C-alpha cells in the first residue's frame, strides 16, 4: 500500500488482505526451523546445505514465473507446495488486484500448519538430547 501511495498508484481494496498471507509463511518457516535446527546440532553440514536447498525451493515455487506457465496437468501437484499457493495468491492480490482462490489459501495454510505440528513434535522428541550433543 505504501508503494502504491509513493508512486501514485491506486490502492486496490484486495491489497488489504496481503498480511493474511504471512500466516502460512510464518507457520511453514517456523516448522521447518524446528525440524532443521536439531539436525544442524547433530549434523553440522545441514547449516551449509540450507542455502542450496533454498535455491531449489525458488524453482519449486512460482517466484520467477507465474503459475500459468506450469502445465495444467501438474498444477494440482504443484500447489501441494504451500509456498506456491502463497506466492501465487500474493501475486494476484498485488499485481492484479484480485482475490485469490480461498480454497488454495486454506490448503496452503493447512499444509503449513501440518509442517509446524510436525516440527513441534520432532523438536519435542529430540529436545532433551540436544544439550548432550552440543
């Protein structure tokens, strides 16, 4: 919204929903951190491999290209990646001023929440061992 005001563009009402897209991003990031942090304590190379994995993740989500470039037969499988739905929804909000598909957003949020729950469970299982390893 600030960008639109600075450059004299019309602020779309749909843009006010953009902060909602932080919910699945935060849940997914926190869940992955809860999974990868104990691994990093036990296996020091995990920390060095994360930038490489993030490079692959950019291609696994529609950051560099729109979702329409993905063949229709693969889109459902492609949208299992929670970040794909979040990025595409955010693109629709900001660039097109349209409301994204609600079911896709809910699926991304549910997938991110499952990763968060898995990360929480994994971290609780190995929490007591971390002090002994470090």
